[in-house]
């Protein structure tokens, strides 16, 4: 890579929600960002940004992209799904969530191992507050995010000697489309807010800022960490 070229970041789920918040932060920090995802929430007009419709469970597509990029400085795995109305208690629904949230993250990490080692790059996976405790509504989501946390720590151990750092963020109640139902239903929103020591919902940009920090030189000795971004919800 040309020493004057911008560092390259790949962000799955980069067209919506917290993935898009990470994209915006990385662009601000001087990265060239390749956003991948199934949907776009807001268009980003930036010369260093591109979006590709992409399925993180598509092994052929992942392999092709990995062959295209010889060096990657940051890999952000934000792609994820959650199913409501009890669908995660059905085998098909449970499998779908695991396939996207856990296996999609694993496939991307494995595919870009060489490219990350070339640049001594950084991985940031998206865990969740549900990595810490169970969810009575969404068992597959909780299980997948718990596994993402464990996978992150395993990669930190396995690849740390090659200069690749693997960390995760664990967002709590952040203002995104995924959380809107809970935040707009009084009988749910009230008890949730009462438990959050910060006494407010989180903003996507706050998660983006944490991602930016974890891939930056300021976090050069942070490896295998899972950073809660939840206003204290998980410890209350």
C-alpha cells in the first residue's frame, strides 16, 4: 500500500444504524470506508465512501471481496438481525439470527485474516448488552452476541502476536430502528430508563466514537476487550 494512501476500513451493516454511525466516525478519522449491507438508512456523500449491497452469509461474495483487498486496516462487524413476536423461539428463526450475527462475523474475520495481518489492523465486533445477560424475548440474539464476545476474545489471543487487535463494543439502549419499539412503548421505556444510571438513551454517534477509538493508535494496547456502551445499564 502507498504510505500516503488512506487506511482502509470495511464496515458490515454499514448502511444503517450503529454500523452507519461507525462509518461516519471512520470517515471523519480519515479512513477510506467500504460499507457493506442489505439496506441504506441515509445516503452519505463522501469521496472516501462506497456502499455495496452485501450478505454476510454469502461465502462466495466474502471470498471475492477478500481477494480484491490485499490489505485492510480496520474490520468492523456491525451487521446483525433480531426477530420479534417470538420468532426466535422457532428453530428456523433461531438459526437465521445465529447465521447472520455469529457466523457472518466469523466468516468476515476469517476471510480478512491475511489482509489484517498485512496492515497489523484492528477488528471491532458488535456484541451487545445481551452478551452479558439473557433475553426472555430474544434468545437467539442473546446467544449470538454472547458467542460474538467469546469469538472476539479468541481472535485476540490467536492473532495478537501478528499485530491484529480484536475488540468488541457492547451497545445498550441506543436510538436506532432496532430499539424504537421499546423506546416508544411506555410500559417498556419507563422501567428501562429507570435502570440506566445515565438516565437517558444512547446516541449512535457515541457508539461510532467508541469504534473509532478502538481502531486508533490510542488503543494500541487494548486487545480482547468488550466495551459496554450502555450508560451503566448492565451494571445497574
